[in-house]
C-alpha cells in the first residue's frame, strides 16, 4: 500500500477552496485541508491493499460437511465508500453469502473484506464483484453471492436529487449464480427478524 500523501491533499484542498472563491485562511476553513486529509486516510486506506492474504490467514479447514454447513450468510454489513466519479460518499449495507466446500472462514473476516475493498475510489458494481472475487479466491466456495444496497451522495446531492433512492447490485459466482438458489438466499436477506 502506498502511504497517503496528506501534504498534497492539504495543498489540493486549499487550492479547491481558493478556486471556488473562498479564502482558505478564514477561521471556518483554516483547518479544513487538514481535516479532509485525515478523513481521506480512512476513506482511501484500502488503495493498494490485497484482501486475499488476510482472508487466507482466517480460512479454516472443516473436516466434515456437518461442520461446514450448507450456507453462510452475513447480512447488513455496514459499508462506506467513495464514488470514483465524483469523490462523494455512498453508504449502505452489504450482504455476503457463500456455500462452503472444504474451507470456512471466520465470520469477522467478511466485514473486514468489505471494509478493505470499500476503502478506495469505487463503483458499487465493482465493489460487489471485488468482494465476491476475493472470497472466491481465498475460500474456494461452491458459490458466492454479494448484494449491496446503498445511497449515493452523487445521486442525493446533484442533478435530480433523488435523496431517498438506493441502488442495489448483485454479484454472483458458482452455484449461487443459479436463479433458484439465488432466490433462496435473497429471501433470507430480505427476512427481518428482531
């Protein structure tokens, strides 16, 4: 991973403020370049990070089908990413399912995978595909399904301003690309229980 160059970010933000006619030195804006540079360390901390090795470290062998189960599904994994077209945030949830073959993975590794892949300039469609590909590579499951439901800052704040709309994307691999099996997982994702 290449370290984030906070000095360059600060200089660029000061230039943007000047370019829109603001005074970057005025009291309300004086520390804005530093605050944005610090926030970008979080927003883009996944740039250049390969999540597969971290997943491989957490992959465990299951000796019997009873230990592996038929399906693993984590619902409602909170995510935050930055749209690469406008550098505005999109936020929502990811639902990640896989059908184990020989390996299972610690449940905490899946939200970490979503976090790593989200922390880079991203498209929602590619985000789901990247999560599915990493899980497929690390765990070698029979199938993967990633459903992302997110609100986009660029849709809510620009143009027609559909503030309450969400975008849903689906990435499917293996047996979970089959419409019937996929429908079963989607029904589990949609089921809300207290």
